[in-house]
């Protein structure tokens, strides 16, 4: 789940545009 | 007056700022009565959602995508907490929560987070509220926060500085337009940025103490 991701992971995924993966 | 280019830049930023807001189904949960555990999970989800929204907004800031990828991450990492507190200040002051801010405020006081952290937060919201900022000012100030050239691990500080300057310039002009009787307004806005930085420093301690509690 997203709550287990660190800030940098969330940013990287959102920047790549594939947060739901 | 703003130049034609500046007007366009402002329009672009405003469009993106308004498009990228917290989803209604999430904010409506703010006033639900949750157990302590659910409250913690919920606020973690909120924070995650905030970061996603912040990234979407940032992607659309003209010039941001031209920056080095790792520098983009350094900027976002360095500004996420500050941008979150600025957005919260806007929510509180503009009563964007359908006047449920009182409920939320009470929940925050009773959340188990040390009041040593909560006091400065509400004092910040109040001091931002006193500035009577317009939506444009909130959006531009957020862009200025994101494009801070002295973030840790940032390589190309010069490019970021140039981008930030263009937004600072528009913000200064708008301050003069919106608050003609208050020549100190722009300087006061910048003063709030210094205050925001202290939240960034204390945020980890705050979350840790909350988790332990």
C-alpha cells in the first residue's frame, strides 16, 4: 500500500506517472 | 502591470493549481469520526495523496520538466512538507472544508500529537490568514517553495534560481496590485517561507512522536 512507501518512492512513481502500478 | 508572457504563465499555473486539489471523497472523510488507528492510516493516505497532487501540479510548472530528473526529485523531496503546510493553511483560512475546520482543528488537538508541534502550526495558519492572500498568491508561493534553489542534493542550482525568479517577479507585481495600501505585503509573504522551513525540520520528529504515542 501507498502508506508503506517512502516520500522519495511516492515522488518517483508520481513523476513517472505510474503511481497505481 | 504584468506582461503578456507573465499573464500566460500565471494562467497556466492557476489552471494547474485548481485542477490538482485533494479529491472530495478524501477531504469529506476529514470530519468522520475515526478510531485512533484508522485516523493514523487515513492521515497517511492524505499525506500520500498530497504528494501525488503536488507532483502533478509541479510537472505543469513551465520549465520544470526541462530540469534534470534527479534535480526534479531533489526539489520535490525538499519542498513536499512545506507545500503541505502551505496548502493546509489555505484550507483553514479560506474555509475550503465547508466550515468543518473547527471539527478538524479539535481532532488535531486531540490526535495525540504533542501540542508543542501543534501550537506553531496553528500560529502559522493564523499568521498566513492575516495576510489575506489571494488564490494566485497561494499558487505562486507554492511554485516558489518548490523551486527553492538551495535544496539538498540539487545540482543545477542556477537553472532553478532562474525559474524561481520569474515566479517571484510575478508574485511581487501581483502583491502590489492586490494590496496597494500595504507595500510590505510581498516581504511578509517571503517571511512566511522562513517559518515554513522550520516545519520541514520538525516534521519528522512530530510524526515519530505521534507514532510512538
